């Protein structure tokens, strides 16, 4: 079967290429005709710019999509031909996948274009899962990209006093529309003083670094109170040379806060729900879908562009260079 897929042949270049796909399925695979896929600005942006450690060109991209099921393997029971499936699959018009997170009988209960955003929310949800934050605690989120906005919404829904930090005014406004009350632009006010004011002088119980910029880890420590937590949600990328001993002492020394450093990499939990673990990416997906359906988790506010995959180059450039205009970019494969 002939298909088209996004390929990054070299740094800062994205093309739509033809490819051939063998339709033969493993027992646990499905064949999916993609309708919509979402660009992950952090992970894909790092692959696009070459910031991702060990990246080798050419490579494909993408990891969240929804489409129509054309064929199923012998052991697949979660969906059938004609269903819509939300999968962890790449930017391609046709894919084979084993990672069916959700399946739907048409018509869908939420807009089809919105479904791929579930992945960004489940990535963000890991920061809540691993934290010891409780109802009423103060949480600072650094960064309001798709993951940072999603984390802000999730902690807010969990009853936290959320304070989000972002330099791009347009992203602050989007967060406001998503229900985040306390917003700080560090170009306009002192972050440290504002966080102290909003927390009654105690600083944050939990601070989440949601960008993946290692230079911001020390800021996260500085905004966190005594015996609080710093959580790395964004995957650290790029070189950062500093005195790490001084940073380590925020964790080691009681006088510096004795602050716990935690990982929120989504893969700390199993993909599919088996009952052996309370949490899984599949269960998280079900929860987020219900929140979107009930209007509690805001997604439409995050969607800034719907593009033809032929325009992938401009979309990646926009997400890299024009963060004031680009945030949530959906590729519309129904145009291919």
C-alpha cells in the first residue's frame, strides 16, 4: 500500500515523502488510515533542530494520531474495522500500530481534531502522578507550551494553587482562557517575589520544569519551599555548564531546603492497563478523554493551526521561531 509520511532529512528540514507499507499485520497490530496527527513541539522540535541528543538524520517524526481502522490482527479485541482509534503513531497517512490507547464508534463525543491532544495531557499528568502534592498545595509550572499548559490545567483540576511562568504573552493569555488564575511573565515582574506573595511567603510546595531547559532547574529549586519537590517534566536538552555542586546542595542541605528532585518521564508507567499497576498510559488516556468530553480540560484553546502535511516545513519553523503564533498544530491527513 502506498502512503505518505513526514521525514526530516536534515537539520531544520521537513518533507512529505512517499513510502510503501506492507499490509501484513502481526496478531496484535492494526492498520490505520490517519485522519489527524499532532506535532509535539518539544520532542519533535528537538529532533527538527538537532537539539535531541544522539539524533541522526534522516528520521521520521510524530507520536500521537487518530484515524480509521482499516484492518485488525487476529488477536486485536479493542477495536474493529470501521472504528476510530487513537494511537501512539507517527505523522503518516497510513500506519501499522500496536499502541491503541482508545477506540471509538463514530460519531465521536469530542472533535476528532482534538483527540491527539490527549497525548500531551497524559505526558503532563505524570508530573501529578509522581508528586506528593495534595489538595490546596501551591504548584509552580515553568513553561506554557502544550505540556506546561496541560500540567497547569491538571494540577488546577486536582485542587492546587497553580502559578504558571511563561515569557510569551500569547501563551499566558491561552492559559488564562484555560482557567489558570496566577500567571507570571518574568520579563515584566520578579518571579521570586511574585511566587512568595502568592504563597504567603512559603514558596511552592512543588515546582515543575515543563520546558526541558536545564538552565531552569536552578530557578525551579529557588522557587520551591522547605522540603518541597522539583519535578523534571520536560526532557532536559542542550548543553549547560554550571557549578552543579551548588545546585545539588538544594537537595542535600537542610539550610538550602532539602528539596526532593523527581523524574516525570511518562514511561515510568506501563503503556497498557493490566491491573498490576494502578496507573498506566492507557488509563490516563481514558481519564483525559472524559475530562475533555465534560468540558473540564480545555483543548480547543490550544489548537492554533490545522495544516496540510505538505506544509510541515512551515509548521515546524513556526513552532521553533514564532512561539507567539504557534502552539497546537494538527496535520490534516484527510487532505492527502
